[in-house]
């Protein structure tokens, strides 16, 4: 994602130099999505480091702690 971010920024600059504002706007949207994804990935990485892999995986599989019913039947 970081490589994509860098390439997009370069491409945006080229579009601006060429006065191709339509392509620039498309690339800006893609860049925005890429930066949001980078933020999400960094947040997930931080969460794993704070709660541990096992707790993180459990939360991803079962949602909030209150959502897990132990697997038994009611």
C-alpha cells in the first residue's frame, strides 16, 4: 500500500503538469482510498500488538465478546 501511495502521488503530479485534471481527480480518489486502507491496516496491526494474536483472532471470528455464546445450544 505504501508503494501504491507513492506511485499515485507521482502520477497525480504528472497529471497536474499535463493539466489532465480528470485523470488527476480519479487518482486522488484512489489515493484517498489507499490512505484509508493504510490507516485501517496500521490500526489492526496496533490492535494485534496490544491485545495479542489470539484475542484479535477471536474478536474477528466472533465479533464483540458479548456475541459469543460458547458454541452450545440454547
